C-alpha cells in the first residue's frame, strides 16, 4: 500500500491499496478510529462540499480482474481500471459499453459509475443504470458485498446495485462492476445543421423522430459547445447501421434537412464528425475558462419550453440539449443567471446538478431536493451505519 501526497482540499492523506485485503483493512481501521473516507478514480468529478475528509482512497492500484464473456455479451471490470482501456479491450471482440462521458483518458470505471456520467449517446443507450448488471463493493461494515447478477437473463426488477450508481462513493467503495455489452455499430454518419432559432430546431427534431432512422445521438447546442464564434444553434444527428442501411437513412435525413429552414446543413466526413462531437462533448476553447454548469433533467414534453425560457434569461448563456431524453446542460458565468435559473426551474419537474464556479456546498450543487430523499437517507444508514463514506458531501448533505 502506498501513501501518496494528498490534495489538502479533499483529505488529510491519500492511500493507494494494492489489494482488496488492504482496502478492507483500511475501512475496518476507519470504522474503529472514526475516520472518514472518500474513493478517488480519475479525480475529475470529486466534490466534497467544502469538507475535508480524513483519508482519500486512490483506486489506481486495483486494476486486475478484467473478465470478458463475448458469448454472453457481458464483462466484469475492476473499478480502478481506466474506462478507455476497458473499451479498447472490449472492442477487440466488436463489443463495447455504449457510454460516452467526456473522458480525457483519466476516468476510471468506478468513477464513471459512481458519478453516473454519460455523453451524447444517452439519446439511444441511456446511462450506466441501463448497462450495469452487478457490483462488488466494500460497505460501511467493512464487508465485501455483491449485488445483482453477472448474466443478463437473470436481471429483473430493482437491484440494490442500482443504488450505488450515481452515489459518488457515499454508500461504499466499488471493487468491480459488471456490464451487459452492445455490438459496435458497423458504420455511422453525422449530419450537422445550423438554425437561428431554437424552436425551429425542435420542429425539425419532431420530424426526425418520426422518420425511419436508427439514431445513436441527437443533440442541440450553442455557445461553449459549438465552434468558437459560431452564432447559430447546431443540430447534430448521428445515425448508425450497416453500410447499406446508412445509404437509405442518409437519403431520408437529407430530404428532411433540405426542406427545412436550416441556414446550412451538411453530411460530415468522419474526421469532421469526430471533431464536432468532441466539441459538443468537451466544449470549445472558451470552456477552458472557469464557468458554472447546470445539468437539468426534466420530462421530455417540458424540454422545448424550458430551453426557450432559459435562453431568455441571458443571451450569453450556452446550452446543450438532448431533447429525446429531456436533458439540458447550461453554461454561464453570472451569479445573477444562477439565481434566475434556480427560480425558473421551480416551475418544472426536474432534477438539477450544478458544478464549477461559485459552487461550494452540497446545497449549491443540488438545490432541488427530490421526494426520494428520505429513502436515500435510509439507504445511507443501512449501508454505511458508521457514516464513514464521504459524509455530508452528497445530495441533501447525505
């Protein structure tokens, strides 16, 4: 086990266990000495709500145990393994986990699951909740616990492992995660169209949704998530399928866009397509500067009206929308915009998570308290009775 230099804003010290036995020992000692713990993967989504914990657990030493079952289309991945490395291995058998969270190569499997991270492909594939079939973790009693099943056909109803997805390490420390897999699409192609008004785009989106298209990702964006100095809204649509299917689908979507009021539209080559989706996922050069980002999930039928009202708050707001999932990501710099946004979304059914500039406490990050909070508190008490895992750093100060 290694003792690393710790980030003084996160924990007093950082430990890197090299075995599950070492990790269990750390947890048991923390229980005995009443110390608090927080697991760390790539460190891109760490949030402590302004609290300094006792020990950070660096999971980079726990990367063994990769198991791929191509016949069952399942895989078990160690939580400390880099997500990008796992995808490379799985794609050797033309299979993958169809999640595409923004990842510069440092995100771990456990980190992506703990933060329930996703990208534009959420349109078709959903989130980690749709692909995780089992988890192994160390709970707040220092015990190794497995939830779910490693075979897809055995998964039915609600599994306890779903509770760990998005819990940000507040319920235990993930050891490994088993996923069901999906075949890598044979081919894909992206169309880009530009519009001056967001309601115009929603009209086209409605037509596209009704067409016979195999859409992997459909996204609306402006500001930080399009090319620098671009004044229009982007509509990006990625279709997938066989080479023959792509030809047919391309004709359909070309016809829709040709008869639309788009300022311009184009079928992108693969190089330009990759560049456009990278910008939509990570942001352009302006996104390197500090800003505040709010991710809002609302019922799909409310998406258009909510997006239009958000844009009216401030013309400098950046917005990214996945309309078929009711997901909106909003970027801004002003505290005034933050206040107006919080006031606006009170009129909508939603979940919201805010990060970045001016976000310090858990109440800042999760200003909307869900009706399920009492159940979440019961889960926390049951799974972490000694309250050692990242206490007070999650929604509702859990």
